[in-house]
């Protein structure tokens, strides 16, 4: 079971790398980030598939999408200098609360 959570964490990291590469690709005009989109998402979905062998899909997907969204939003604010409003902050907090809720409702 521990290895499934490691797979899930790896899937999240590769999803974040793939999404960051989307931004860096500048609409597919930069070759290396453009290629990394497909490589990272391919690896991401491979790890997510392995995680689903032992983790319920509702839990795995909520953690994958919730943490991925939270990390990407944080990268956007810190690295890409995107805005952070109270509404955006509260919305991210609600995503985290939702992931906790899905995981505690076993």
C-alpha cells in the first residue's frame, strides 16, 4: 500500500511538471518544454494507473487533482508572478478541505 502512495506522489509531481511545461512552452513555440508536456503526462498517468491498483479511485483522483491544483496555483503565484487574491486563496483552501473530506469519508 505504501508503494501505491509513492506512485501517487510521483504522478502528482509529473503532472505538475507537465503543467508547468505547458506554460513554459509558450503555446508550443518552445521545443523542449513542448516535448516535456507529453513525456511528463505520459509518466504521470503511468504512475497514477499503478497507484489505482491499491488506492480507491475516488481517493486517488481527489488527492491527485487537489494537490496538483494547489501546487500549480502556488507555482503560478511564486514563479510566474500570477496574482493571489483572497478569493483565489480561499478557493485553494476549499480544494484542500474537499480532498480531506473525500479521504475521511471511508
